[in-house]
């Protein structure tokens, strides 16, 4: 069975500072990893994915994520946070041959001016 | 190119009534997924369908819930005899091929009174 853990319910960061949102995963096969962002009363927007290749993946809005196989982690990062980045972030995993995404519980990012 | 469409956006039902949630995938997408999000929780997979076929319904409750994706028209998630515990946001996602990233609709927020 596959699972995802987002250990922080909320992350607070000052505007202009770097941010990290943590994610660890567990799958029996090769992982496909995703980050989505959800704004209030909206659906999920795709940010980035890791399938294979470079461990550092760049996505939308200046976000990037680093795949670390030994630590089974896929942390989301951004060098300089914006107030408009404040939202709920979800990490998700899928086994390479599977269909369903398994989501973490979400991390609320609060960027203060 | 319109995104994934869901309607209604908000649905209020009394206990015992039926709820019908509709999802029109993105143009060119033939794979549809339904997820449920309880308040302050991540999304949980319910069912994966292709045109006229249910591929994986491992996340669907055994009773009262059903889903279909007919040859013509939207995918329908149907909940019979709703109970208060069915109150949640229901998200639909679509992808063009099996294994590709999923694009989410804005969701239907079901409230059972």
C-alpha cells in the first residue's frame, strides 16, 4: 500500500524568505510524485511532478521539489516566498503502474508580509 | 481549452435524499477519477473510470455510492439516501492517458442537513 506523510500542519514564513514544505512517501514500486496547491473553495492546481530523471524538479510559480530516494522524501521549496503563495499544499504519490493518487493530509502555508 | 467542469458547485440535500454530481473531463481526456475531501483533510481516492468502464472502485463505499462514465455525456457520481457523514467536497480529475498527471475540477461541495 502506498502512503504519504506531510508532518507539518502549518508552515509560517516571512515574505522574501525561502520556504520548505516537507513530504515523505512509501510505495512498493517506483514512485510518481506530485505537488498540488489548493486555494480557498477551489480545486487543486498541479504544481510539479517527478517521474524519472533529475532529482530536482522545477514547476509552476517558481516552486521546485527535490526527490531523495534514500530518504523517501519529496520536499517542496521556493527561494523567496510571496504573500500570494499562502494556500494549502498537498503532496501525492502514485506507483508507476497504478491509477490512483494517494494524498498527504496537506500543509497550510502562511506567508506574512 | 476548458478545464475539468463540475456541477453543481454547491449542493444541499436532506438526509435520505439522493445526490448526483457531474463531471465533464477536459477535452481529449478519457480517464476520470473521483476523490472525496473531508473538512481539513486530504483527498481520498474513490473511483477510476474510463468510458463505459469502471476500472478501479477500491475507494468507493460498498453501499449507496455508484459512479458511471457513459459513452456520451459527463461522468456521474451518485449517492443514494445521503447521511450527514457524506458532507464533503467531491473532486473530479481527468487525464488523457493512464498514468499521466491528473487535472482537477473545482469540486462540488455537498452539505447534508
